[in-house]
């Protein structure tokens, strides 16, 4: 049992209800006698769900204005997440949690931070969940509130901290409301998810919301090289802002970097990964890990699954999760630095039924390669050839362009095109293990396939 005052602390609900509840749910099918039910559905379905919740014994209904609710909330999603966090005892910071948001780099920073926190640390993000003992898959980058809260509440108090990815969808839908962050890293804003947000402004607004999740006085590490850094610094008002960039604590080149003068190990190549590593160290320090220890742990990190992983030779073949124009450009630059003067091919596609406006810009970014191989990457209900045509419109003069919808054949074509001395980047899927083609989800693992190639071309 939990009191209404405790469950809805800090919320302004209009109406009346009981003083105690047995729990809080947002799925009418899961209501138990004495629960508070939060109605989130659209007007056409809300009445039926409320009726079902009452029939199952809901003690009170919380919903938007105009619904048959006992209590009216200005934002039921926010109300549910806050109340669920309180029900699980998370709103007072049971364990230190640090988040990472941004278009690219979230999984890398989260993984590196998790490693820096040491034995028993937890991780939640695109790659999966880790409870300090074992790994499991995650359906969403930032999970729904009730799943997130149950996971966090089950962690032992000995857990040194939690590294968490904050997606724009998760921030926009208030999935993290009620879970105070001790620290947040903001990697920057690129071109992605406009199919959901509708505009760059709305996308930015969702990311800015993440700053409000940080407890007063907490740390916000912002990529100073991103043009929108001032907007994030303003949104972080009341928190300790650390602008991190070249000559702002981070110096060096190639594999030799330092953070405020201290040597900084970088498990992955590229200037952007030096920033990712530095952000991870700073957040680990905020969670109580001395910087020298965090850096020592970072030096032992085996890498991040599906992030610039070198998995085959002759030619050297990397698997990376790059799936935006900015990340395509960055991974090509990083691999060029590792393999100067040799032919470079990139294999990638673009998701169907998603943001089509990034397809031509991805083609433009890929033009920095010598060979561009366009293939299928979760085409869903769209025709792979139509998606490839949109990407190809952005490819500039210079690289050889090959279209091969079969992903395995596309990888072979790229390796043959550059020869044993060249280098290949297989981009877009990273750690993922399925392909959605024509609405049918089938097994496909870039990492396993490229690893199977060994030294064969």
C-alpha cells in the first residue's frame, strides 16, 4: 500500500480520491482492486479502458480534462511516470543514475560509463540491459516507465551506479520523469527521427527536456563543438554545466588524448570517441569513481558491440551502427585515419517507413568513400530499390556506386571492390540481429556475418 500523498507528491491533480492505493498502472487489463489507473489512450478508446479499469476494481481514475476521470492531470504520461517511480521508491535517488542523450554516441558513452563504474554496475540502452551480472535484450532504447522502474528497483544497493540512454522518444513521452539523474552527457544533435518529431525544433525540444531530469546541482556535460550547445547549457540552469570540447578540457589527436591534462584512454578511434570517453569519465567521477580509477578501467574496455568493430581482415572490415548523415561522415573519417591511402568502401541502407528526409544527406556523406554499396537495412513495407534511389540522389560525383539489395552479397561486393589491402565499413545495424523486409522480421547479424569472413575476400 502507498498513500496518495506519497504517490502523487509534487503533482497538481484536480479532483478527489482515496487516501491509499495498492499500486498504479496504465494498462486497464492489469488493474487490481485498489489500484490507481492512469488513462493514456486516445478519446475513442479511453472510455472503454476506463470502464474496464473500474470493473476490475480501480480505486481512482486519473486522466486528461474531458475524460471520465476522478482526478484530472494536465499530462497523464508525466503523472504516471512520476507516480510509478514513487511507487518503486526511485524518486529519491535510491541508486545513482547517469544518462546520455544526443543523436549519436549515446550507446558508446553509456557502455564506456558502465565499464568505468566497475563491477556490479548496471546499463540500460540500445545494446541491451545489464543488471551487473547478466545481459538481456531491450526492445527500446529508453524503456517504458513501469519496465524501467521494476528493473531499477530490483538492483541491489551494492550497485555502484546505472548508465542509461535517454532517447528523444523517451524524453518526449516522459518515460524518465521521477527518476533523478546525478549526471547527463549531451553528445549533440544531428538529423534523425523527424518522422516522429516532425521538425528539428520539436526534436531539439525533446532532447532539451533531458536536462530537467538532472537533480539540482548535478552535472551536465555538453559537447561544446555542437552548434546547439548554448541551448543545452541554458536548459541545464541550476545544474553544474561542463562544456567539453577541444581546448575545453579535451586535448590531443589520434590515440593520444588527455582530459584536463590527465592521459585519457580511448578504446575506439576518432575525435568523437575521445569526447565520448571523456564524458564517460566525467560522469563516473560524478558518481563517486576517482578519475584515475575511471581512466584505468577505461583502458581495459574491450570495445562497444557494433561500434567501429574490426571483425575481418584482408580487407579490414568494420561493423558500425552509423545510420545518420553525421555518423556516416564521422565513421568514414575515423577509419580513413586508421587506414590512410587505401581504398575505402561503405555498405549501408536506410530504414523504410521512417524519416525519408535523411536518405539523400546520408548519400552525400557517404561520398567521402571510394566505393558506396547501397543495400537493404530494415526496408519494412517500402521497396528497397526505391529507398536506394533516394539515397543515390545525394551521392556526389566521385565514388563508385553499387546497388545490391542482398546484404550478404553487398558486403562481399564491397570487399571485392577494395581488394585485400583496402578497408570496408558495414554501417547501419551495428549490434542488431534482425532485418525487417516486407514486414517480415528475419535473422540477420552484421557482426556474426563479417566475423565469419575471417581473412577471406
